[in-house]
């Protein structure tokens, strides 16, 4: 891949163990779109299509990817398998669901053996959002425009909290 093609290639890969996981992690896609970060979303399973996972992961860096987000529920081995086959940063997103409401996925994702680092976010829609923001922080280390967008986003979030407190204080004084 030449330099021009790599510049246009998606920077973030979002991998899901199952298509049904999409609705649970679409907050990640929304955040990446909001920041105009190029990304790809794929379905591949550590258990049902391990060859696809390994092939994709082995070639991810050469295709221009910079960060991989790996979402899975249950045994949640996807992030660990991906991390075992790449030097790229991997963020595991434990998917809510199943008999243990995502707790099993969280424990599986957070318990990687030494030498196989996987950053892990929380279960639920906040997990997808935080995974995307974490990927953006990584990308912003070498992209000043993205860093400025991240600063503006953080200031906007801060302003919403200050406004909510102000509204609450006004409501409490009125009672």
C-alpha cells in the first residue's frame, strides 16, 4: 500500500464477535463519526472464524490501521486473540448480555496474560463510547487537528455538567 492509499485507509478497526453485537457498541461508531475518524466495522469470531481474525489482524498495520477495538460477549476471547497477533493497540469492549449480563465478558477481557496487553473499557454503551474516545486519544498523539477536536469535545462535556448544576441549583432555590 502506498502512502496516499494508507492516508485514506481506515485508522480504526472495530471487530465484533457477532453481528448482533453492533447495537451494543454503535456508540463507538457514533463517536468516531463525530470526530471524522475513518474506521471499518467487521464481524469475526475468535471461536467460529479464528483464521479470519488472524489473517485480518496480521495485515492490519500494513493496511493503515492504528488501533483495533474488539467487542465480544460471553467468553470474549476476541480482544486477546487480536492482541496476540499484532503490535497495534487493542481495546477490548465487553458486550452486555447473556446469563451474566456482560460480567463474564468483562472478566474475560480484563484478564489477559502478561505479555498480551489489552486495554479494557466498561460493559454497556459507555464501553463503546469510551473505547472510541481512547482510540481517538491514541490517534491524537500524532494528529494535532484531532487533538484540538478532542479538547473541544472535553470542554463541551464540561460545559454540559456546569449547566446542569446551574439548572439544578436554580430549581432547588425555587422550592
